[in-house]
C-alpha cells in the first residue's frame, strides 16, 4: 500500500505537532551558514545576518540547501 499526502497537509501536521510542544517554526528565512557548536547545538547564520542557536534544524527546501551541504 502506498499513501501520499500533499505537501501543505504534511506541513500542517508537522507544524501542529511542534506548536503543541511550544516549538516555534520559522518561515521565509534562509540559512546561509551553519557551525557545529557542540554535540547539542548548531549556530545558524540567517540571510539577514541574524545568528541563532538551535538543537535541531530541518532542511525542507530541496537538495541544494546549505543544511544538506554542511552535513
């Protein structure tokens, strides 16, 4: 059996799950660099020069994004 969901439905399921756990989803931002700080965090430089630290970062914008290349 094969089961497909449209991308907007998948995004809504994931975002609802994260919101219920008080995890903020950032949209319309571009990661331009990643630095591994330690085993628990990564430092992310965004396109507007903002720097954030995160336990997790998810690449959802195709195969050519910086997250996949830095892995």
